[in-house]
C-alpha cells in the first residue's frame, strides 16, 4: 500500500476492549499513532499498550458516557484542542443492552449510542479529518441489520417493545448504515470517504458484563465465533483495503452489500442532524 503509515493517525472509539482493543494493537504494530476515546481503561498488564501510552503514540481521552452529550462534548473539545489531524476515524464504540434503556437525552440507548453519537463525533471532528491525507471514516455496523422487518425512525427513538440483538440493536445499526449511505455524496465534496462495515461474528463476551445477547447465542459465540482480531482485521480492510476509494457503501464479508429501507436513508440523516443542531450544539 503506497502510503507513509508511520505518519498516519487513527481515532478509535471504544478502543479499550474487544474489537477496538485489537484494532488499536494492530495499528500500533504498524507504526500508526492512535487516539482513543474510551469509557473504560486499557488493560494494565498489556505492555504493548502501556509502552505506546508512555511514548505518546497512544493518546487516551476518557468520557464517562459517550451517550451523555455533556460528557461527550467535553471529551471532543479536548481532542480538538490537542490533536492536529485524524487520518481514519473508527466509530467503533457500541454494545448491546439486556433491556430497554434510555439515554440522558431521552432516546433509546442503542439508538443514541450506535446511530446518533457516531454522527456527532464525525461532525465535531470533521475539520481534523479534512487536515489529513486519508480522510476516511469507518462506522462499525452489523449483519444483524438484515433481521429488521420494519423500519420507523420515530419508533426507533422510543420503541414500545424490546428484543435482544434483533430488536433496537439491529435497527440502530441499520439506521447507522443508512445515514452513512445518505451522507456519502455530501462528504465527498470535502474529500472525505465514509463506509459502514460489518466486522463479522466475533467472541466479544466479557466476564462480569451483562450483555444484550439472547441466551442461545452465548454458547455459540464461545464455540464458533472468531476472536476479536477477526473484527479488527475487517475494520482495517474496510478502511484501507480494496474498497478504500468508495464512499457511502456498506461492506459485508469484505464486499459491498445492499441495505434495506434505503428510501428512508435521507430522512434518517435529516433526523439525526436535527438532533445534533438542536441538542448538542445548543
């Protein structure tokens, strides 16, 4: 790949565990600098991580809750005042919840964290992305979106029912990929490329954490799902692989895939932008 990776800088949200941690390790091993926006701490015993922190190649910004706009704004202001550029933004932070929850702003938690927050981070860090050479944004999506049978943005914000994994989680990931598609042409005018990427099936179970996975999925995950390094590789390929010059696309198993409900993509984008202007910027 014809680029000076030593000078490349990636920002990764949710970099301290699972796929985000493995992506951080991978990029550091290839002489990238990594800016991490995390809620949790990195493992103390990870010498690669701790050495990178001491050298300044890994710079950590903490937030109490990415889905709390007040906390998020403070962290993003710190990044904007300290960093010079971002070559690749990996909007990776996420997770699934075991029951219906609402954010501090009053919207369903999956939707806020997985759909709205990545847009806010993109908008707030866009100038840093424009200052770079790669000018790339990767939104971590999910193949779970294919289970969505109906799509309504109003219900997504305040659902009346809840199902683990194939409920608000899947629909929020679909909404993420839809606004990614809708905003592609707009960002292209500024030289920025954006894609949503399914990292595949990864075993991201963590001890002591009550995940939003159905009971039958957990043993399957332990037995058959790939380690998080697999997901990290998929995100890396999504950023720098064969589709690096495409924008607005959804990558599934490394290939461009169709999305459902694309007729609503523009509406999703407009709705999220209105939240950004009305609630975050005010």
